[in-house]
C-alpha cells in the first residue's frame, strides 16, 4: 500500500537538517570548552545518550548499544559508541538498559475553545510534554487563532515555551451558504492554516464545495466523514483523514445506503440527531464480511483513520464517578473543570449496554481496517471530559494494541505514520541522523509491551533535555497554577 500523505503548508521552520549532519564529521571534534559549545549551538546543549537501545520504528526492531548525539536540536549521530566522537562539553546521559523512541504525536487535540469563547488550552502544554507527547495536530482553529499558533511555535523553537510542536492546525467552516463556505476556505488558506476540518453535520452539497475549493488551493480536507455521505465516497473524493470512525460503522452494515438516504436534505443539527437515533440499529447490524470488503477498498484510497478509541472506552466504563476522584483533576484549569462538570450534568443517563457494544464494534472495526492495510493514527480528542491531555495518548496506544495492532504498529501510529501523513518524515517520526531531536527515553521496552511508553525517564524536546525530575516538576507546577 502506498503511504498516504497530505501536502501540508507549514509555517514553522524546517531548515538545519544538512547542517546537523555536517556537524558530526567536521564541527563536533573541534569543540573543547563550554563557551565554544554555547556560541555554536545557542541555548541548546550538546547531548549524548550513551549505550541506549534505539527503537527503530521503521523495522520494528532494536538497535542495541547506540550512542545518540544531539547537536543544535538535531540528531547528529546514532551509531556504536566507538563510531561517535563525543565532545567533552556534551551532557552525557547513561542510556544503558533503556530504550529511545521518537517523540509521540497526538493526532487529534483541541487547543482552542472557539465554541465557548474561553482562553486557549495552554494549561495542557506541560501535561503533553511530561507524557512524552512532543507533537500535536490541532483540529479546530480559526484564522484569528494564528497569532497564538505563531507565538507557540516560535516559543518552542526559542526554548522559552515548554509545549509540543503544533505540527498542523485545521479550521472548521460553517455551512450557512455555499459561497460563504468557499470564502471561509480561502480565508483559512490565506491565514496560513494547514487543512480544513469537516464535522458530521456538513451537508453533502457544502462538503463537495469545501473539497473543490480546497483542492484548488492544494489544502487537505480532513475530519469527520459527513453523516449524509458514505465512507468510500468520501475517501475516493479525496478526504484525507476520517476521525472517530465516522461513517465506518454504517459502512460495515448492510444498511448503509438506506441509513445515509434517511439523513439527506436535512440541516446540520437534524442530520446529526437522525444519525444518533440510528446508532443502536447500526451497531446491531455490523457485518464482518461487509466490513472486510469495505476495509480492502478503503486501503486503496489512502484515507487514514484516527479512531480515538479512548472515547468509547471511557463511555463503556460504567456510571461516571466524580471527576475529582482522579488525581489528575487538579491539572485542569478552573474553567475546564467547570466545563467537564457541566458536561456530566447535561449528558443523558449512560446506556451501559449500548456503550459496551459501541466499544466492541469499534475494536472489531479497527482490527479489520488494520489487517487490510488501512493506516491507523493515534489521537485522543483531548481535552474531552475524562481525556486528560498527554496521559490519554498512552491509553489510546494500549487500546490500539487491544484491537489487534502489534506493539510496534501501535508505536508507529504515534510516531512515523503521523510524520508520513503530514509530509514531515524527513524531519521527524524516527530516531535518525538529521531529524529534529524530539525523543523519549524509556526504562522498559515498548516493543514487548506498549504500556511501557509510560515508563518515561527523560524527554528531549527540540533538542532540550527534561530529566524525570524536570518532568515531575512540570506536573507539580501545572497542578499549582490551575
């Protein structure tokens, strides 16, 4: 299967790869003092992680006893210790008995609160970093959010903001008129946003207009497959990603056509209500043979799936307990705590049988899609209630493994596969010379058990080192400032 990509227009800096590679053979041996190092690489130290087992996410194997040298925020060497000349000024990290992976990426987060007009979710930044999440895909911004995005990206690059890289940011468009929808796509493109985000209630007419306008601008379209469009129609028309398995449940049912026809010619809100009312019928009509055929066809389209299994997982856990029983509750900003509390009070009583069925069907779908070669990416929808930023990505990886992905593939779903999809595999996604130094040092092997991604010893973010004590301090500070 060919690797799916989007031609993302990024506003962040990507220069320096060749320079970092050159440093290995020409510049590093001449360093002899901390003053020289500081002058050469700015605020970032030279770091040497020695004797570590590097997890090669491409092959799914370990490269044992490697020294990984980081210079000016880039990986300058990854080789046997005898092949790397570590300068005396380097910060040396003992990696013996430990495992080095690329920084993790959450492919579905919400950093802005445009529906509720609250401040951006900057409170979540230390939670991401402390959990080894060095990159995120922001799923719902507007052109007015670009100053914040620019400030965050610049702050991470300078080293005065501890936050994940915003690897791509999407904009949702309202469908009040086709002309307005087209104009909003053009405005988003002009503002520098990276893709258009589709929601389930978008009509087929407006969805087609969005795709046409975005295609002319070479701007990817991602998000929910609309409730009035079939899964394969969306994939073949060029919608590059699908979130939350939208319309996959219907596609794995013998009733897909009649279900979708029953949603046509309705407004945004009514369409979603009809879809929700059909959910039990959809889940009960799941057909494995149909799903196998759909998965095979979907694989040829190149559309990726971001299933966010944490959402049905939390819904299936039974009656909600008080949020504050979780120690992580204190990490939430006060207005976010209030939002979660309102959500709990306003939600209808949970149908536990339906929730359990939703989770089981979701797992079967992910297993089927993955077996057919459909690319699965890890995302969480943080900070939805119970979805704690950073922490939830590790839960998602475990759920992907429970749904049939190998530990290696679950890890790929949060590292190299997002990089390939975003067109950034030349600079991120694996531990390789020339790539940006976004890395996580683990105490245990994630290839033997994906839950070991939680055994974090240190994080390197854009070439800056955060040891375990630093990460713990990040979480303490997050707790004290909320």
